[in-house]
């Protein structure tokens, strides 16, 4: 048996910390895999907020959720805006109470999607700061990074630098990656103190 994929590791880390009934955020809806995972983990009493700048991503997410038995899932609010707007998009009553925020950076991996339309480092760093503020104590941020596509390496390095610079009194950060291939996707996870 090999190591977990970076996506599976992100899900495992979140599942160990997220409680049923909590709110969670998918900062990059993409094809909806993380939104579905969070909706199942939060359960029907929870809430999920899913962000994407591409309407096609939100439609893929909606379709993925529609295939599931809704009674077991948290309601998911799909938001057609950038993840850097998550603080203003969430009700103030949830600020400081979110259990998990998941990022899956890069481009939309779907047929017909434009691979040149990628997440941008500046908005990602803003969103990470907002995510940390929105978390409850012991809440978690996961960011799956893709250094192998154009623009991905710079964004990955910036995210890693941001996480490494967090004061240990605020959060702890880890990296999960394959060491033999610098272009492989990898995970940065941040747990709020």
C-alpha cells in the first residue's frame, strides 16, 4: 500500500477536526469533490459555502451534489465570486466559528475548461488570511498546490512562505509532499491555535 494522495490526506486531516453541524468552506469549488466531502462531513445540521469565479465550476459542483442523497448532506451555498471575498460572503455569526476551509488551487480540471484560467497568488494569499480569521480554534485550512502548471510554482511557493511565516502562537503548519518530483501536487495544512 502506498502513501495517501494529497487530496486523500487533505480529506483525512479535515475529517479528524471537523464536527457534524459545523460550517465549512470550499474556497475553490472546481468540480465539487471538496464541497461534497465537506457537506457529508458537516451533516444535515451543518453548512457549506463553496466559492468559484467560474460559473461552469459551480454547475459541476451543483450536479455532483444533486447525485447524492440530500438528507445526509449539509446544505451547500454556491457562491459565484472569488475566495478572497469569503469574509464578506459569510454571515457575521460564523466569523471565528468555521471548522475547516479547503483550497484546491490551480485550474478547473474539466473538459472544455481553459487551463490558462488559474487561481491568482494575490487573491489566494488574501483568502488564506481571511480563512484563518474565520476559523474557530483548532480549525483547519488545507491547500492543495500544483507547481507543475504555468503559474503554479510561484503560487505554491507564496502559499508555503505564508504558512511558514505564521507565528506559532497563531497556528501550526505542515507540508505533505513527494520529495522525488518537484512538480508533483502537494499539501500545506494549517491548524489554528
